[in-house]
C-alpha cells in the first residue's frame, strides 16, 4: 500500500492475480509504452480515445502506484520549496 494513503480507492477483486487499469496516454513519454510492455505489464491496448488500458499483476500495480505517489510527492515538495525560496531570490536581486 502507498505510504500515507489510508485506503486504496481501486477495487482489486480480492484474490485476483491481475489488475486492469485505464490511463491517459499523456502520462507516458514517447516510446515509453513499448518499454513498459517488457517490464511486467502483461498487455497494453491503445483505446484510440487518448487512453491506454494496461493489464498487470497486482504486485506490478502496487509498484506502479508507489512510483506515482513518490513522483507526485517529490514534485509537490519541490513546489513548496520554490514557493518559499522565490521571494528570497527576488529580494536578493533588487
């Protein structure tokens, strides 16, 4: 489970070995879909509407969620630092 999260909002059908998740294609870098297909993702389908559906093991799903959480936390933490440091920066260049 993701650190800091109290409850997983996705119903995983307890006992199931695979998870199907649909994500916006914009989350992936160019050519990244081909790379992740060889990294524990069982199947990837382009839905033609700007989304992709991925079928993966529950362990891969948990790993992906943790990575997304860590990336988001790092980004938000960086923005907090920028918010604090930006006024100091402008004070020093006046």
